[in-house]
C-alpha cells in the first residue's frame, strides 16, 4: 500500500504548487467583468484572446467589462 500513498501525495503537492503560481499571476492581469460575472485575463501576446475563469474569486480584481460586454 505504501507506494500508492506516496503517489497520491506527490500528485497533491504538484497540484498545490500549480494553484499557487496561478494565484500570483492573477493579481497582475486578471479583471472582473460585471456583466458576465466572470474573471478574465487578456492574453499578453494576443490582445484579442481572452481567458475566462469561472468561479474565480473577484476580490481585489479590477472591475472592467470584457470586450464581449462593452
Ligand atoms: Zn463580460
């Protein structure tokens, strides 16, 4: 059973690090659209490309309508 427990633990740790990286990145460029009630991010390299984040915490985010709602 031991190898199974190790496997689960390493996967969980990896997932946590990924979430942490996303959160710090979010502070800079993620905005909240009050019309579609979603957080979104404009791709830095392609300004016509939006990433939408469902159920992303809007707290602290700049409120700005996305291109679809403007
Ligand atoms: Zn919108």
